[in-house]
């Protein structure tokens, strides 16, 4: 299945500068809640994505990682903040203008089957994007892309999504995204509904695709090992805020934020006998995630944090730099 | 937590704490579908001692959940299903029991925890009703004692403020809390066997760990045996005494947990372990994916089920179905050409 890709190792990309393809500033996403109140899904996060980089966004359910990813695509538009794609502002535009400005950014989702129209055939699904733009797509282009994502054009050509496996559907979603020649690919939990053997196929495919099509990627997931495997930098989120931005190779040993440490300590893979991980116990007692309707004042993790003191309740900790590229938002972390 | 004195009063008669509890012999579950007979479980045998934990791992479609449900007696031979082989639970053949006997077995002798705690609870009934129902039915408790015991149980599974929580509805609780309620229900009558089918798959990692710790603590206290079914090798690795790896309805390999993860002999177990991304490896390490997909179980391949995807497959693998054979004490694998031969 993935044979076509495995036989052609992607060329090592030439040096790419520190150019920033995506700059996000003070992004806020809020939703009105049933019965009054506001869900604070994302509360003012800023980050950037450099050319050719993969930025992982890691967090548990309710941390705002998916809301953040969708707000980048303006699905729906954020409550406030700025999203610059190649120095072009996306926030505030709608309809055709937005589609044109956003064209270089594409997204794939967690459930690949439900993100495909069940009544359309593979050949049409792949060509759907450019056709919306009124562009002609040749059969050869479709074939080439199907091959690029490890699908055999002859056997899937006339099939519909329900006739494909979950892994094949995710390959198809990737092909659809690539058809529009994107520069940035946002992946929202792309492998969490797949079996481990298929998960490895898709992760390898994303890595190859990124090299071959010179993509920058935002990879949103809850699985630490998966995020570490694919990312250059990892942004850890908790209740709508950034806890820590950490280079992927530092994640296992040099995490500073108590929440990141709690995640590391909880990973079941640490139980595998060859996992040479020594994770310090964090000692988090309070199990429940506070409500995003009424998040704690100051540091949002303080209600579960063993290090919390008075200052944590009054002041939201700013992101401080520890070593180059490693930022942590904690009053008590030793940077 | 609750004091021992109150717990003793409702504890069923003391059971022996060692010896074989469950013996599964050549179990086959065939589900009749429009496309043909699906061989979901195709010849599985194992035994489980009292107080022991066996982990059953496999990918979707490997038959691990159907196996759990067949052991429980939720699948019985009928118009849609044919079951052969035997499930001996505590000296009784589960398949020979009638509906009434099965109902008395469920809850009191075998408890089950499913993946999705929301669908396991009745959305229009309060938490307390879920718990008192089983207590009144199986232990014959009156209304008030049953409610008291229900509060104790909620406390036991680590639900804060149980007296308030008992009058809440399932939707008022988080996923982790709901799964604790489901565990409390399964354990209300202190069953000898708990079947946990993907108990933490719907939960976040930090909550997952709490739930697994809770199961471990309750097991130590009550001495029940656990069948822990999961697709996640990490979940099983830390919690099970023994592990069985299932592929296409059959057990590919079984051994004690340490041996299986450190020295897998079946190519599928090895491949599965290598396909998982590891935290201690550097970023961008290429994962060893397993090409292809699991077989169609209506017409499984002749010979070894894994042969079409196996890097070591030879001619005999495609013609002769390998049986489980012992490598060392308690370590069995079904493979003609096992891996890691030199290292043992």
C-alpha cells in the first residue's frame, strides 16, 4: 500500500530560512454556552509557524487545541486576534475573499470517513477542491496524487468512501488537501481513530508528504509519543492557554511545566519494558478539569498543581524562555 | 475510603482466592452476516486463575471484543450466531446456562466495563438507581441499605461527595466520573471476574491512568480476576500479568507481560511493538508500519492469517495454519518461522 512511497525516499530539502508562514497573535475563541455564560475555548494564544516546520499542539480534551486549529482556518472565525498567512490577514474576511486568501492552508480531520461525501467516488473527491475553483483537473493529476498518498488508482478509482478502510480514507483526505497545492497543512487528530499499524503508515506518509510537497504542518493530537514523533516543536495547551512550547527532542527529559510532566507521567507507553523513561511523579491530586465556562483566575492549572502558591491565583504566568526555543508559562518552573 | 467493618457486612460468602477460575477451550464465535459467515473468534483457548489479570491486545477486527462478550455469555448460539467450544466459568459451562441463570451470573459473578461510559448508563435514570438496582436484585438489600451501600461504592471508586453525586444524572458527570460509576456498578457485588473492554479508550491520558490505578487497587482489595481488553499495548503492559496478542480471531502469541514485550516471537507481536511511536526515541524516527490490512474474516486466508502481511512468510505459512506451541514455560506462539530465535 505504501510501497510506492517507501521505494522513493524523499529528497532532503535544501536549507529553508527562518521565514514565518503563519503568525498567530492573541487568538481568542469563545462560544456562547447554553443557559448563558461563555465557553472560553482559547484565551489569547500567540505563536508562529516557520517555513518547513511541524508544530505539534498537544493537550487533553477541552484544552482548546481543536478550537485553535479550526480558528486558524476561520472555521468559525476567532472571537478576536490575528492570523497572518504569508503576511496576509485572514481574520475579518468572509466568503470568496477569505477562500482566496486561505487557499494555501488546508486541513485534515480526525474522522476521515465522515469528512468525505459518502455519495461521491474517489476520482471526484480528489478533484473536488480545484473544481470548486473552476480549474480543470486531468485524470493523470488525480492518478499521480493517489499514488503519492499510497492508494492504487486502478482499484479505488470508482469506489465510494464506505468501501475504503479508515486508513485509506485518511490517505484520500490527504490527497484532497494536496490537490490545492497548500503551503500549510493543519492536521487535527489525523491518526487517533486508526489502529496502531495503520497509524504508523499515515504518520510516515505525512512525513514523506511534507518533504515532497515542501509543507509546513500544524499537528494537533493528544498522544504524546505521536506528537513527538512528527513535530519539531510542541506547544502544550491547557484550558485555552499555552503552558509550554518545547522543542520535540527535549519533551521526554526536559519538560518544565507541571502539566507537561503530568502528561508524561500518565503515558501508558512508559509501562513498556524498554521505555527508558524516568518520569518524576508530579503529585497532582485534583482529578477534575475545571469548567471552561469559569476558568480559574491567574494560572489555569493552579487548581491541580502541586507547586501552586498565592501568586498563581492572582497573576497569569507569562511565557518565559528557558533555553532557545523552549518557553514555559509557570511562576515556579526553574528556567 | 470506607471502613472494613461496613464492607464485611455486605460481602458475599468468602471465595477461594486461588485456582483456575475460567477455562476457555477452542472457542469459536461465528456471526452470520449477509456477506457470509464471519469467523470473529476462531479457536481461542486460555485459562485464567483467580485474582489474575490477562491482557488481550489486538487491532480493530481482531475479535478481542467478541471474545470478551462470548465469555460473558452475551453472544449465544442463535439465528445470527453460532458458538462452539467451551467457556467454563467456576466449573459451569456458560453456554449451557439459560437466560435466568445468565442474569444471576452477570453482576454477581462476572462484571463488565465497556468502552463508552455514556452508553453504558441510562441517561434518564439517576446514578443511584443504576447502583441500587443490582444491589437489590443480587443481594436482596432493602431500599435504604442499598442506597447506603451505593454511597459506599461511589466513595470506593473515588467519586468525591458521593451523597450529592448519587442523585445526579449521567450527563452531569465528566467521562472519567461516569467510567468510575460504571466500574462501581460492575463491582457492586464483588464479582470473581471483571471483563474490562477498552475501559479507558474514551478517556484522556491523565484520567486513563487514574482509572487503571483504581482498577488495580480494587483488584488487590477484592481479589477478582480481570480480562483487560485493549488496542493499546502500553495500557496492557503495565497492568496485566499475562498478555495474549490476537490477530484475525486467533491468539498469535501469549506470555507473561514482561516476556512478551521484551522478547516477542511472533512476527505480528514484534511488528505491532515496532509500529508504536516511543517517547524516548528522537523526533522524526521512521516508524515500522505494517503494510496492508487485516484479512476479511468471512474468507480468512488459508494457512497463517498474518502471512500476507508478514515479512518472514514462507511457502508453508500460506498452506498450513500454525497452532500455538510453547517456547518456554507459559510462552506460546503460533508461527512456523518465529523471530528472535537466537536470543532465547
